[in-house]
C-alpha cells in the first residue's frame, strides 16, 4: 500500500495552514513527521482522515493509486487508512464492543464475525495494550484518562487491521512504560504491507521505533527530508535552524 | 454486566434483521376492513347512548359516560401547549368495531387482522416474552390470552369491556377514580366514549415475573381510539404491564385519547412501559396516572416516537409513607412533529421519593418540550425529588424547550433539578466515521448512546423497536448538520 501526498494545501476557517506538502509512504516504511508547535502537523493528520472542518485547497491524496482527496472519512477508513487521534473524543453511551464490531464489518466486509470470538479478540488486545478487560462494556473513551485513550487508539489499530497508519502525537501524555508498550506494539504490527507516518514533536518515541525517513514540517511546508540522523540533529539543535532553511 | 450488554447488542441486531426480512420496516400499511359497526361521524348524547347500548353495559356506566360527555362539551380545547386546532371533532369516528369475535387463539382472529398483527410481530412477541397479551383493533379488543399459570393464581387480564361484564364490582371500584373525567378535556372524552383497553388485576402477594402486554392498532382513517386501562397491583404484589401502538399513515388525522389508571397498593411494585409509534397523522393525548400507597413503588418507562402531536405526562400520586416512583421517558420529535411530554410527581406523604429522567431528541424541525410538575405537599416530611432533562438537537432548525414546574410546600423536602441541551458534535461523528462507520450509522449510534441509560430499562423487544426507529429516522434525515 502506498500513500502519496502531492502538493497538498489546506486551510482551517479560511486560514491557510498547509502549503504544497509532498510525502510518499510505502508499505514496509516508517516515516516520522516532526516539526515545531503550530507547524501544521496535526492539521495534516486531520486532512488525511477527511475531517470536515479542514478544507483542502489544492493538491491530491492518493491511496494505492486511488484519489481520495475528497473522499469521506469512512471511505478512507475502508480503503485501509487509519488515524490515531491526538485527542480522541468520548462518545457517550456507545459501547466499545458494538462500535468495533460495526467498524470491523465495514473494513473487512468479506469476513463473517462471530461475536463471541470477536469480543474475545478485543479482550486479548486490551490485555496487550494494558487496558482492563472490563473496558469492553464501557463507552468509547468515556471517562478514560489521556493515557487510556492513547492505549485504546493502539487497540483499535490492532483489531481493525489497517494498512496505512498515521499516528498523531501518540507519544503525548504517555509515561515511559506506556510509551515503550506502544512502540513495541507498533513494531510487532509492522510488516512489508504496513506503512507508518509517526507525527511527533519530540524524537523520544523514535528511539524505540526507528524511522526509515524523517520529514520536518515548518510553517506548513516540508522544510527538510532525511533519514533518522535528522531527528538526532533536531534533538541537539531544536527547530530554529530549520526555520532559516525554510 | 458486561455479558448482558454484549448479548443485548447481539440480540438487537438479530431481531432487527428479522424485522427487515419480515418486511415490517414500515407500519404505514392499512387493511381494507369494513367495520361491522360504527357510530358514524361526530359526537352527541345519542352516539354515547348508542355505544353503551352496543356494549350492553350496566346503567351506572351509561350514566358516567353521559356525565363525562357534559364535562367534555363544557371544557375548551387546551391552548397552553401545542396547536390542537387540527383535530377535526366533527368528522371523527368515535366508535368503530371490526368484528364481534373476541378470540383467545390467534387462529380465530379474522385473517386480514391476524396478518396485520403477524406483520407487527405481536404473536411472536407473546410466545417469547409475555405472560399474556391483548390486541386491540380500532375500538375493540379482538384477542386476549393469559398463561394458565397466572390465571390459576388469580390474575385477571382481559379487555375492559369483558371485565365489566365478568367483574362489574371490581371495575366499578377503580374506574375513573385516579383519573376522573373532570381532569381534562381528553380524559372527559375518554370516559364518555371509552372502548377497549385492558383490565389487569394482580392479587395480593402474587409476583408476575413476565410482562403482560396490550398492542393497540388504529386502522381506520379519522378514527378515534379511546381505550381505558386499569391496572391494580394489590398488596405486596408485583407486575409489569406493556403497551405498544401503531397506525397507518392517512391524510386525515386520527385521535388517540387513552386513560391509564394504575393502582399500586401497599408494598406493591408496579411497572408500566409503553412505546408509541403512531403514524404522523395521529394526535396522541393520553392521561396516565398512578396512585401509589405506603411502601409502594411505581415505575413509568415511556418511549414517544411517532404521532403528529403528543401530549403526555404520566403522573404518580405518592399517597402513602415511603411510596416511591421513577419516570424514565424518551421523546423523539421527528420532522414536522411536536412532543410535549414530561412527568408529574405529587408527594402527599412523608419520606416519599421521586426520580424523573427525561431525554429528548429533535430532528429536522421537530420540537420537543419537557413539561413537568413536582409538588411536595406540606407535611410530606423528608420527601425527595430529582428531575433530570437532557435534550439532543440534531439539526440547526431542531427545537427543544424545558418547562419544569415545581411547587414545594414542605421545608424538609430535598429537591434537585438538572437540565442539559446538546448537539451532535462534528468531532464525535468524525471519530466514528474515521473507523469506517457511515454518517448515518455514526449519528444513530450517538443518538442511541445519548438515550442509553434509559434504553437499558426498556425490555428487549421494545429496545429493538426503539433502535430500529432511531436508525430509520436518522437514515431518512440524510446528511446531518
């Protein structure tokens, strides 16, 4: 699976945020997108999933050769794209088991779901990501702590089995142990068919899961592409020097 | 806890699929049944005499009817709530009987009527979940069953007309006591022209552990249905009575003005659940009231889904010490409809408590109004009441009002009130859609989620119905926003 972002520009409330962003993420590749606060990192995540408050003003998003620039969020999800949200919202009264079952039936329409088996899988995955089994009968993110929400995002990835995964600051609000767990699960899930775009402000998570490519977003534009040495450089020198380059 | 939820979801999915495959997705169909007897259009003393005559009822009932008719004529149509000017009093049929048969076996029910109830899933529901059931078609109960186990324990469950013949004294003791004809114009009309409805009597100490149900179907155009239901839970007994209602879609409006009188005696427990899904040509104006004696407990659970205009405020009169009541209500105001719903709790004795939870969802230009009354009389020492109203607005033109009315005359009373109004948020919708759910699915899940704490209290088969309707309404709405 290949995700191609071509000359993508986008605005929020008529304010241009992204300007001519280009990225190409293939299966078996781990990309990191770094950048200072306000560079437009999260906007990119929201634009990729088709959030209606973010308007695409130019360019294209192509997933496996299919133009999804103006596709609905559900069409993108069904095509294999997954966004782990930076701040997942609570949805009162919508039980996790029901939600995941409906989602799965759309993402894998040819598979027949046996509810008991499916729930067992959810419970096992809960153990894996460090959530108590009892969460299965709770409502989506309702009453979850910040860390629990992040764990639940990873759980959804494990259950729904997407191919192209965008992780929007999955590392924020996680303690060291949780962060290690997340990195471990990401590594385990990774294969030649899976692509990652890890959006992060810090390079901490990149120590546990090494990116093949690092891109730096400054003022809504990719200021520099490189390999993992680029993230080391950012750790040492911060982002200011890149602003001059851009 | 967890396994019941999961199983409930599963069961709901399965039942919805069953309903779909039975073609029961819409109740708008009607039968071409010619009534064997009808009083024709309009209302007069003579019509009332005629109804009483057909029913061959005792003279006291005839006199109550005529007295109620005078009250009905003297009271103006209420103007403090929704617009009722569309009720065409002159061209309404007040009594219409489909058949003279009263069946106790579905095979005895005329085929066309039986097919209708089959389509609505009534006989199946009875086999699976119920201790007994009554089916009413226009003015008359046409089918009645009660499992032998309960009959043997002395439970009486039949349509009120039959009960009046077989147990006239028992009926006389309770008829129009909790809801007298002077209560309001529609109650007066009911007492004047009532026909059908259920009579349920549970003897002392008997716990009926399966619900009993009546299903009401209006088939005729511009027809009134005025059933009168009496439930008596005698001392120390418990019972759960359910009602379901549907009607075809017509261009001329029909009127449903029922009365439910529920008597919960000392230490007894009564529960009443109704899900009305009248078509949007029905004015639904029932009066429902419970008298709750010492240590008694009354639970009202209601889903108001269909109809053009609904005005309903189930009331509990807490008459004895430690009497308690809860009232859970869901109102769904679809496009072009008004739901003026709520609850009343009247605290007349010490240590009584009431809890009212009302949830409303307004779609399109639908309007939902919470109208409630909590009265705590002087000397109702340490009475407690909690009222919570939550409204969800789906579209920009959707409307919700909250009109609570509180009369607290007792200084030791503890009274709390909460109200919230919310909209379906873009963030929640986007989140669910980003996992592959369609916009319709996401919004109906959010709506059902909003209703969840009340849905839990509703029996499975009605929860299924509610689920189905919410999903149907949401998909009819198309894009949300």
